[in-house]
């Protein structure tokens, strides 16, 4: 059946229609003349595009891993070295137990998670920071 693919213009067209528009443009610019058939060229094009996508993914992942928390600034208190979800608001009273504040923050986050629920698309919890109201 593989030999049929080398002469089947309809199947090649179906694969072309399934590509994202940016890849359709790249396919149209791709040098197909050095291949034995358009199907052979399409297979090479898909292989090259896949390799480029994997390299892009690796680059993005390595960038995220190189970003350390000390490079970040907390949106709650403005101090660098931690992020907002790990921020413990300063309490004016010296008698307050830090572990109690952390426990209260965890309980509040759990209460908020329970009241809002998970994202219906990805089934995970999401949070965001309202910069206007300075509210998480």
C-alpha cells in the first residue's frame, strides 16, 4: 500500500489540509524537486518539522528550568527571592507563630480551591493575580 501513497494526490491533499496554516505555507515553499515523489517529499517535510518542534520544546523547557525562584519578585510584597504563592505576609505582632500563619494560608487556599473547583478544560486548579486590586 505504501507505493499507492506515492501517486495518491487525494491523500496528499488530505494531509496538507490537516496541517496548520503556517506549515501549509512552509510546505508550499519546501523544495520537492529532489525527491522521487511528492509523498516522499511530504514525509521528509513532516520529519523535519517534527524535529524542529521537538527542538523548540526542549529550548522552552530548558529556559523554564534555568529560571530560579531567586530571579523572581513576589507580586504580593514586592520582595525578590520568592513567588506570590509562597509569600507569607508580614504580621505586625511578634507573638504570632509563623507555622500558624502558613497553616491558615494553606486552609484558605484549600477553601478557595473547593469553592472554585478545577478548570473544566484541563482538570487542574488555576490561580491568577489581579494587578488592579492586588488580589490573588
